[in-house]
């Protein structure tokens, strides 16, 4: 009886071992196909992701304006305004707008750091105008305020060393920006340059698995998603089903080629889809009362609804194109473009 029980236990163990081998073989097929992976990484990648996040920093763009305020009695019509008209302002005030985004440390040399981010973070108009509006038609008829740009400052709270930060390249068409920070003295700790190569968005397929790293709403986050709408030539933006919030612009997108730790930079998060609509609003903000219909004047207000579940990505080929286009300028700053782009 005891011998029979030993055989029974042995049979069960053999069965479990066989089942385990079958499940493992089905769940973890070979990854050596030369393509970007579509499956969730089967190996722990926390160490590599921690290294990547140290190379991704928060970037801030602060634009300063002089605001010239006018009254209706000044009767300044919409359109161009000259310096003489600005002298009629009854008050001048100072204002600033700050936009937060994400940047990646691409290179470091001779106390200079090269950062990659999105161009639209730093794109601010030189002059803006607001108007008094006709109470009946809602159309603008006199200038209320003229804001004139006086300067723009760029900074990163993650790069604590003192020194100026300047916008070196802003390519609005590609939505790629290159920023240089110069340290006043050599840093006390090594600069965490991204240690992974720039890949090819053209090699992405439907369902390619990617990681995204950035600063949505000012908080450091790493998330994941799948690629949709890949571009066969890598010359068009692609989609990732990852959450996008303000501050994620410039966030790094990495794919994995043949398993961890083979990360490659395949793009940069730039924006999310949005729906635009015009809505009717009352003359002033009033409390809502369903029992009392509103009978006052109404106005049309423009509203943008952001769809946070999708991220639009700048392909790696666009990043490489901007780097190579400005090769002479970058080499003058001391950066090796061929090394950054893999000499392609």
C-alpha cells in the first residue's frame, strides 16, 4: 500500500512538471526575431527603468509680458497697434505664463547638457490682444489689453547646478526642441545621460509594447502602452494608448527589441487628441437653478475637451532629422551628432 502511494505521488509530480514546462513554453516564446516586442516584458526591468527616469527631467518655460490696459473711451480698434498707441494705456502691469513639460538628457560635454523636448512648450506669441465685446453681438470692437513679450526663461528643477539655460533649436514643424544648459562649474555627481540608442519608429508594428516616462501634472511617472497607426516610413506621428496629461509633452517613448534590457528611443510624447466645441454661456457666472429659467443675454465660448486616453508621438526619425539638420550648430556647442544618431 505504501509503495503504491509513492508511485501515486511520483506520478502527480511528473504531471505537474510536464504542465509547468508546457505553460512556460507557451507563455515565453523566443524573442530573437529582430523586431520590437509586442508582449509584456517577461523579465524584471525595474533597474533599467529606474536608470531611464534619472535621465528624464522636468522642464519649465516662463514667458514675461508687459500688459498695456485701455478703456472703452480710448476707442482703439482691433488690429495692429504701434508704440504711440501703447502710450495711451491708463495702466501697465507685468504678467507671466509658465508651461511645464518633460525633457531628456541626450548628452553632456564640457559642462554643457543637451536636452530634448517638444517645441510647442516654448512657442509663445510676441504680442497678444484682448478686446471689449459688443453686448449684443459678442463681437470685439475695442482693444482692452495688449500684452508684449519681454523675455523667456527656461529652467529645470532637476538640474540643480547653477548656470544659464537657453533654447538652442526650436523646430515647430517637427515639434522638436533642443535646449542647452551650461554649468558654472563641473557637477559634483555624474550627469545621468540617457544610455540607450535612438531607434526607428518605422520598425514599430501594430501592438508594439512601449514605455513612456515624463512629468504629467508635474509628477514623475512611468507608464506603458501599445502602438497604433505606425508609420511604415517613420515620417508620420503614431499613437500610443497611454494616459496623457499636461506636462507630459516631451516625454520619452521607448520600445524593447528582442527583450529586456534592449531599450531603444522610438519617439516622444507631444500631445493628446482633443475635441473643440462652442458652447452658450450666460453674461456672468451665476448659480444654476433648474426651477428658474435664465432669460439674460448669452455668449458663445470656445472650449477644448482633451481625450486623456491617447498620446500622439513624434517619431524617432523626426528627432534624428532635427539633430542632423543642426549638426554644425550642435558640434560648435561640443556635441557629437554622429554619436547621438548612430551615424545614420
